[in-house]
């Protein structure tokens, strides 16, 4: 999808530049009509490419979305038992409410069928990721 969008904008630019070139090199001739059409077509392509970027994610895409392991860059870090633990939590906004917890220690993603739990221990490496005081 990303690639397609860039393609749209890129070919739009080519049409626009070529079309404008034709218009200016042949002002009185028949070609100016073709050039204008090309320019307009190019503009339409660019607009199409740009507007497709703003398309919201479908609810299906949101509910099946999972953080990738590279997302740990903006993850949270907690100091638990003097050990630095990195983790990342993402909770869905729509029903069914799910929280995905990415363990920074073993990169395991655990899905919890609720909002963020008060405490969480990674089932794979058994590391306590966090524990909130009441
Ligand atoms: Zn783990």
C-alpha cells in the first residue's frame, strides 16, 4: 500500500512535468490540449496518492493490529528489583478490549482480554514486568 501510494505521487509528478513542458513548448499548437490534459491527470494522480494516505484504518485492521518487535524503541522502562525491564503495552480502543504486552526481555507478545492489568509477569521468561501499588 505504501509502495502504491508513492507510485501514484511519482507518476503524477511525471505527468505534471511532461504536460507542463508540452504546453510551454507548443503554446499555439494542438499539443497544448494534450499537455493540459496530462497536467490535470498528473495533478489528479498526486491528489489521489496524497488522499489515500489519510484513509483511516478499518476496524478489522485495528483489531488484528499487533505491535511489532521493533516498536520497543518507544517502550516503557520500569525498574523492578533493581533490574531494568523494557516493555510495551497497547490496548485496543474498541470492543473486544484487548491489551497486547510486549516483553522486552524475551520479545514475547502476550494478549490479555482486558485493559492493562495491575501486575504482569511474562509467561515465557517469568519476568515481572510491572506491579502497581493499590
Ligand atoms: Zn518475557
